[in-house]
């Protein structure tokens, strides 16, 4: 399955509880005149933030859970 960069950004945004869909991001990129390198940087940032959030949640669950 070939996802567009906009769909990947949308998935990361969803994980971060940010209301941003692929169409809105595409519209913004078009009106702002963003280049492919700009979109890649935005995607990298969203992926970094998503990974950081997931890691934080996992660590919190491990710290607060009780093993038998």
C-alpha cells in the first residue's frame, strides 16, 4: 500500500490528538508553496513526536503497573 506523505502526516497527527487530515495538509502545502523537502521535514517531525509520545506512554505504564 502506497501512502502519500499527507496520509502519513495525518496518521501521526491522529496519534498526537491533533486535528489535521490529509486534505487539509495538502491544501496548506499547496497554498504555502511547500517543497517536497519541506514536507519530508514536517513528516520527520511528526514521526519523531509520535514515537516520543508512544515511548512516554509505554514507560509510564511500565512504571505504574504491578507485576504479580
